[in-house]
C-alpha cells in the first residue's frame, strides 16, 4: 500500500484500497487491538442481520497495525452530496431520518448497553469532577432502556450512497438500547460539530447549514416514528458529557462543557 492508495482517514484509522473490490481499514498504532476486534465482530453481525453495511472479510496485521478488510463501497457520502447539492439538502436530511429508522432493529447478538457505554465514556472525561459524574450516573439510571441497535456515530459522513442505496459505515461505537438515545446523539453531532473553517463568514453559513439539516432530520424522524422531541432531548445531557471524551476541537468541547454544567445544576 502506498500513499496513492489512501482513500480516507480519521482520528482512529486510515482507509486504503486493498484490491479492486476491497478496502482495508488500518487502525492507528495507539488504538488497542480490542477496538479492531470489536468493530469486526459488530460489523460482521450487522451485515448478517441487516445487509446495510459493508461486507467484512477478515482481520489482518500490517506493519504492526491492526486492520479489517472490507467490501469496497463505491459512491459518495451523504455529507458530500449535501454539500454538492445544497438545494437538495432538506430532502437528503429527510432521507437520512428514514435510513436511521431502517437500522433500528432488535439486537440479536451481544452488544454493550447505551447506559453502560455512556457511563464508561463519562468516567474517562478529564474535564468533569467526580461529583459531576455521579450526578450524570444517577441521571442515566433513570433513562429508558431498550434492545434496539444504536449506531452511535450516525451522521451524513458515515452514510455512503451506492446506486441510491444507503450503506452505513463505522460501527465501532454500536450499542443496544433506547432508539431515541441514538437520535439524540446524531442531533448533538449535527448541531454542535465544529468544522475547522478559517473564514468567519463561511463558518456562519456552515453553522446555519448544520442547524437546518438537524431540524429537518429530527422533524422527519418524529413524523415517521411518532416520537416526542422532549423524549429525545432527555438524552442530550449525558450524550454531550460522554462526547467530551472524544477527539473534538477545543471550541466544541467548550460549548459542550458549558451545556453539561448548566444542565447538571438542574438535574
């Protein structure tokens, strides 16, 4: 593999062309083997159950890096399509809501619960004091439970459109629980993700675009499922707190931390 074959990269891994119809996801060296093993297990089971993700072939080791060989999905992400055709972004946001509903099925294989995942992530947040975490743990225990599949990183950048069919990628964070926790997580990412843009004007335009996508997505999801916005918003407090553990820009962390502390005073 050479630099010319690098397709994409993120905080945890790089994606390379492996063959004509396959790619390899190589995890960065600081990522533990268990992360690779977990993603392989989850994606294999999701593929067997739903066929809405890439086919998984094998786990391999390349230059002391853990990797997974996947089916190569040729197409554009929903995010790229939204940016290329902003006049159609409202329609695409509605489609995204339907894609989310389509994957929210009963879990038939072992997965961590949303409640446990949130608590584990919050326990690792250095910005929060222990008493703040204790309030969050108590709050989480009062939230509804469930056994539906939750992707927990469901956003337009993780949806590839292939022949007008949605293929959902990056299942590392998947868990089981109340479906509205996953919707709230998507809403938080759409609203508060701080995209690194230097121009203040472009940044303002992008923020409005993000809010519009979020509003249309939530409106359509509620229309399809009959969910109540208040039931979705209940999840925002612990989800924002847990997101503080992730590799997000400092400016975004400041916004999330402010919200978490304000909500914590009322909890």
